[in-house]
C-alpha cells in the first residue's frame, strides 16, 4: 500500500531552544488507521501541527499525497482535515454556516447534499440552524469533525477526539471513522484511551522525547511484545513454592492461593510443552489446582513497558 504521508529526518527546535522532534522518519499508508501514542510532551502535537502547516519544521522533508508541505502548501493542506483537542469554534455562528464556511476556505464549490450527509452521520442535522454557543460539549466535538470533513479531505487527523465525551458519542465517532476508512480516508489518531487504539488501529507508532520509538502493525506488535500469563488457582494455599517449581520462574500470588507463570506470547507454541511439563511438576509435588486461565497483555501494557525502556 503506498504512503500518503512521507516524513524524512524531521526535526523541530523552538526559539526557546527546546527540541520537540529529532530526526523523525515515518511513512503512513493510504487508507489505514494509524495510532500515534506517547506521553504528554512526547512531540505528538508538534508533529501533527507540522503536518497540518501550523508549525514550521526546523529541518527535514514532509510530503502529503506527494506534495511538499512547504513548497506546495496549498495542495498539501487541501488533502488534510484536522480535529484539534481544543473546542475552537465561533460561538455566534450557526452549525450550517460554520461547515459551509470551512468548505469554502479550501475553494470547494457548494455541495449542500454532502454537508447534509456529514451532519446526519454526526447527529447534527437537527441542530443545523442552532448557534454553536447553544450546543453541548459533545455536540461541539461532533461539529469539529464535521468542519474537518467539510472539504472532503483524504487524510484526517484526530487529536484526542474523544477526550471528555460520553461513551455513546465515542461509539458513534468510531463508527464514522470506520466508514471513512472504507471510503479510502487515512486516519491518524492520537489518544490517551489506549483501548481505542487497540480496537481501531491498523498500525501503532510510539513517540517519546521527540523520537519515534517504534512503528509496527498492531497485531504483530502484540504478538512480538505481548506476554501471556497462566494463572492456577490452588485448592490449598502454599507457604512457599516447592523446589522443583522455583526453576520454572513461577511465582506465588494472593497469599499463596495462586501460582502465576508468565511467558512470551511470541513463543506461545513452544511454551505449550512447557505448560504441560509445569502441570506434571505440580502433580509430582502434590500441588493440586481447582481452576486455571490465561491472559494476554494489552496494548496499554506494551506501551507502558516500552516507555520504561523495556523490549
């Protein structure tokens, strides 16, 4: 799949001397949902601001749809829709006037049918004549998305789009994102709700201290860096592990009522024999269990591990 965004050796140093980005190389594929994760101050917003033409880079090359964002700014920016974190709208305008104006800013001819479709998808059609000041916070968040989509962009940036919104709205927004992806729109998402990235993203990038730490297909990342745990609930608690089990790297938990065995998800097939052998050792040691279950680490666990300097 071709890259619609191509970033090469991108750096940004502000006038204060603070270096927000250092040598960022990143390609984002056309039609994918790409989740950009990182702690506060990692450089996510600076990176998005450069891509959207809000901040000028210190060094490096960025192309959107083949257009250099500095030399061919108008063509590059016309391909992009941005949903910012802040609720920045003209409080005295109506919903309809706002989306019409946003579309006109990019030189697009009027298309009432398209704008109506967007407002209906975002449950804003009934509010089209309402002034923005009368909308709820959730409705204003929907309006930001409608504005970003008004000029039919091929790339949509969602910067913490569901911060502070209710569960119902979040679900509606993700349904819209999936429809946009089906139409070929590329989605770049930043979020603190890592479960959203886990559910929605095709690929995940992690940025920390202005550098890209990792870019990986989500499924491959979870296979490669995830861990699995086998938890055995014992029939009777143990004061300590039998000597034959200590070498296996298992640990006691819940006051000796459980034994936990942790292994790499990427080695799961090879671990099958190890689990069987572990159960045999338990039997030989006279340790009986009444139940067992396995769990696999989430994307959030992997993210935290990466930021701690783990694998």
